[in-house]
């Protein structure tokens, strides 16, 4: 089969990306800003249905700017989903705020509304809430938004992994005040590296907030002849070359979603009968982009996640564990955690992210399933 990646960049066969990059070279718009950046922002905002968008250097930068735009200051509390990658939580510390980690539920694998309500009882003065759409699975945004609106607290959706996912007819990343997307090399579409912040407030307010983010992201330079700075700024803007790749990738996004979902369906069909094996939850009225296909091995299963990962590794096939929850990470050991029965920890302990590369063939998938089935004898 050759080496099989967990998830890797997949450029369009039509060469859309190269055409936009070539245009940037031909017009000498190489450095940050230019037509590709402007158009990528418009195209992404239009695709998800957001009011406005700012193209940035990474999804992490987008979360940082959203936290800042939401008015989070030193010492403020931010509720953050525990089951996620550290890039969700790190920007809270950039602003010297205080994360409180929230457990997940088995229904969505994302932030538990019940745990969120408990967190509000304990910390009524929270300044922002950060749910995640893990592996492309939509969080329970109806309940999360209901709870947060009741308390008047802004919501920042980490949709880094869920571009193309739909919850009750609406794109993930567009329920909260802010949403963020990632275009890292392993995401469903990539710009090699980069991210996007979208704002979903009423139009005038959204444009004002995004304009402020663009200002911060270009070193907070004031409109003066000399270099004038009244605020701390950041070098966070996406380059025009990178944005050209993103514009080309947008043209094949729906194809990538379709392929990712086919991969998930294949695994579920060919491995779902194995004793102790279940898969990440899918719900009526939702479309997950299935960025990664994840299976869960029950405690009763004789085969453990490490067995699966090592068997695949021997065949030169990548897989990996589910994210280790933030409340278990040494760097966040001093911060509070609101439990919902240890769901995040059990998903980490029992989960395996299976190869989900959109360039895999049917033969590749069949070979992966043969290896995994072989562990059950």
C-alpha cells in the first residue's frame, strides 16, 4: 500500500491553487495583503454564511483575536472545552485570562451543556465560552447558545476541524459571536498554514469588530505617516500567496467533505460489527465533515487503542490517539475542571483516530480494515 497518512494536504487535480498563486506572482502581490486575501475572506464568509471574516496566519491566531475582541482581560474566566487540542486553550493564557475546563458528553463528544450549566453556577462572572466541534462533529449549539444567551456571555466557536459541517441547517462556526477555522496542513482544506476568524453579529457591528481584528493583526499601526502605535499589535495576517492556495482549495471543499464522509461510512460498515467497537456519533439533521474518522473501543474490548495503532504503524500507516483532555495536561494542572462523569477522559482512553486521508484508495481502506480485523482473530 505504501505509506498512508492520517490526513495530509490534497491539492486540486485541476490546479486551481496554482492559478491563484501564479496570479499573485504575475502581479507581484507576494507579501501580506492583496486580492487573494480579500477574495478568500469573502468566499469563506459567503460559504459559511458569516457577516465578515479576517484571514490570519493560523487558527490559533484567530482564537487569540476572538478572545481579545470579546473583551477578555487579565484575570477573566473563560470556559473552554477540555477535549481539544491545546491551541484552543493556549490563547486564553496569552491574554492572562483563566481557563476553566468543561467536560464533554457522549451524545456529541463536545462540550456538555449540563457541565456548562454547572460551571455557570460556580463562576457566574465568566467572560467567554469556547466550545469546539471536535473532528468535525457539531457541538450541541442549540443548548450551548441558549445557556450562554441567558447569561449574556459571548461564544467563540472553535470550528478549526469542522469546516463543511452543518448543524440544523447552519454552518458550524456561525452560531456564536465569533467562529474560527484552521487551514493547517492536515485540515479538510489547507493553505499550508493559516486560519480565519468570522464574526456573526449584526452586519455593522461585525464589520467594526473584524476591522479591529485586522488592525491588531497588522501590528496595530495607526493611520499616520510615521509608525504610530497606541495598542499592542500582532503579526497575524495571512499572506497573499497562502490565500491563493486557500481560494483554490475552496473550489474542492465539497468534494473533500464527500470523500471524508465516504471514508467514515466505509470504516463503520467494515469494522462496526467487531466486539467492543463503536464510532463517533452522527445525528439526524446534522452533517459532520468527518475530518477524522474516530472509533471507540469499550473497556470490555480485548483489543486496546495502542494495539490498533501499533499494528497500523508496522504497515507504515499513520493513526493517533484522541486528544488528551486539557485538564489532564501538565501545563494546565492548576486550573479548574467541571466534570460530567469523566467523558473526556474515557474518550481519550478508548479512542483511535483512523487514517482519514482523502487521497486513499478503496484498496488502501480495505487493507487498513484487514489489519484491524486481524486483531480480533
